[in-house]
C-alpha cells in the first residue's frame, strides 16, 4: 500500500470503532480510542485498554503512562511519538480501569489485526500482559519481557512475518522502581533491535538466535 492508501484504510477502521456499540464498554465510553501514529512506522505499540484520560480525549496513552512512554521513546530510540503507531488491544475504556474481559478482547481483535496488516511493522511492542498474550500466550511477562521473537501472522488479507517484543506496561513501571529499571533496559534492547550495530559474524549469529 502507498502511505495515502494506508491512511485511508486506517481511517476506515477508526470509523468502524467509533460507531461500534456492541459492547457495554463501547456504549458507556466517552470516546472510542482507535489508535494513532505513523502509518509507515516500523514500530507498532500495543497497550491493554484506554484509561480515564484516553477516554476523554479519544487518544491512546495520553495520561501519566503515556507521558512516560513518550519520554522513553524519545530518550532511548530518538523518536517522537508521531514516528510510531500506538494503540490498545481493547479500544474502549473498561469501568474503573479493570482488566479487559475475554469477550472484549475478541470483539476488538479484527480491528487490531487489520491495523497490523495495514502498517506491516517490523517490530510489534506489546505493553503489558494482555497484549503480550495475543502473541505469546500462557506465560508470565516477568519471564519473557525484553526477549524478542519472530512470529508469523495470518489474517484474511495479510501474511506477515514480524518480531514481537514484550515489555512491561508503563503503568507498572510507574508503580515500582525495579520495574522502571527493567522498562528502560528493555527500551535500550529495543533500540539495539531497531538499529543493529555492525558486528563480527559470530556475534551476529548469537543475536539472531536470541530472537527465537
């Protein structure tokens, strides 16, 4: 797709999300939160669900967690928020910021899959355990955060091989100092993945094997 075709298709998906009323959280939302960012971005960030500030503005990660995410993207990757694409696994705020229910994740699945298919990112960064579970189920985030792996995504309109890079949610980093250290460390690993250094062949092989 051309950039303009991607913009058009993402706008179509957003329009569907904005008019959807098939879930209680959609009926009760102030605004749906489809996602936003660069349609040509190599990085695709997926959080869990909108919070109160996101619900009010209709934009993802604009509260305290979003400020940390934006700051860390800038300081470790040298990128602005507008350079990446950011969305959530659920597009509407659950009441009292509770965890999203399985039926809510399932209802939003097609929109997320289509967004990924349009953008075709090189790296999908999952923020928190719910978005991680879409790609890497039945494991705890403490065991796999900061470890990248290749996956193959198959949707109706797309066959995509990409890298999934699981990370703690920035809200968890704000709650605990040790998680904050892991969060920043994982972003530095992400930077190395996004901008690999020219190394000797033996070291290259080691890094490539670590992706699986």
